[in-house]
């Protein structure tokens, strides 16, 4: 169902009044994790002002260590709902547990499946049974074929609103957190009708590389970007080294305008 041969036209995924895919580029921005009401509201207002069209923020965080901050859970969802009310921005947030689909879907406009869960088939099927758009991140070590097959698990349950997100893969290179595979963008566009966005924050892990790779992603044909922004990256409870300040994010948005206009 994810293949171009099955469905030749590009799939457009409606999110509220927005459409992902097609001619408009969307920028999803916000903190890695929802840390407090103030942190989220401040970030949400700043990214909207700068030109973001959707808000991200994790309430349930898939941390490598069980001793790291795990997210504010239900409280985080509450703050996300408030941030949407205040800014009007649709909310993208990660879901890790099939048992929480109903609770998260009550708040989220887009359900995010993180890299670590790309092959959690029960979770894919659970979000496939909702009618919410799903943002499916590429697995840490997933081939493009495995990624599209993961999308297939969602589509076969009857949910056709899948947005793919390239976020870097594991290679031998250690200078960057992951190796952002921008060749996946034209590959996915060739193989599939689903929209594809790029996350240069997790893709590089280094803030100085986020803007150049964001520009490159759009030049490669991505339908949008996901960017981590924190009011005070040094104090962030997760992913500070790759998070932009609101000012740096505003500059990034200015830098990509000519690329969007030219495409
Ligand atoms: C995230 O976007 O919050 C995240 C955890 O990313 P990934 O699943 O790509 O590591
Ligand atoms: Mn993160």
C-alpha cells in the first residue's frame, strides 16, 4: 500500500487546517522533551513567531538509560494541549505504548512513532487503527525497505495518513550522533507516495550542523523539517547539544525561505 505503483499520486496528509505533502513545506519545532509548562509555552510561542507550523515535544521519552529523565507523561500531554490552545499550532508527540494510544490521541494531532519503535509491530498496528496522522521515524538501523514495510503495518490497519521522517542512521561515523541519510528522501519519493520530512537535529546531534542539513534536506525534496528548540539548551533535560535557541531557529527559518521559494 505504501508503494508508488499501487498509488501513483503523492499522498497528502491533512493535519488540522494544514496539509503535509504537496507544495508546502512544514516546520515542526519544539523541545525534545516537555520539561515544564513555562518551558513549553515559551518555546511554542517563540517557534510560532519564527514560522514553525507545528509544535513538537515529548511527554513520553524513549531514553537510552532508565536513569535519564523519562518525560512528564500525562502532565506533559496537558501542557501540550494548553500550548496548542495558546498558539494554535497542531501538536506532534511520541507514543511508546499501545495501551496509551487512546490517551495520547486525545491530545496529539500527529502521533509520533520514534526510531526505537519503528519495528514495534503491535504499536504500529495500534496507531493504524486510529484515524490520526502518524509520523513514522526511520529506525536506527533500518533499511529503506524495512521502513516502508513498517509504514505498511499502519496502512494495512486502515490508516492511510502516514508521514515518514528521516532522522539519521547508525554508521561507523562517530563525529555526528547519526548519519543523516538525505539520499533516503529521493529514494522514498521514488518508491512511495507518502510524504517525507527530515529531522536534522537527531540526524546530526550537533547544533551547528542543523541549519546546513535543514537546507540540504529541502534542496533534496523533503516535505518538511523537524527541529529541536529549547529556550536554554545548556539546561535541557535531553538533547541539549543538538537543540537550537529560539534565535538560532528564527535564523534557520530565514535561511530556508529562498530554498522553499525556489522549489
Ligand atoms: C524524538 O524525536 O523525540 C526522538 C526521540 O527521536 P528519534 O526517535 O528519532 O530518536
Ligand atoms: Mn530529542
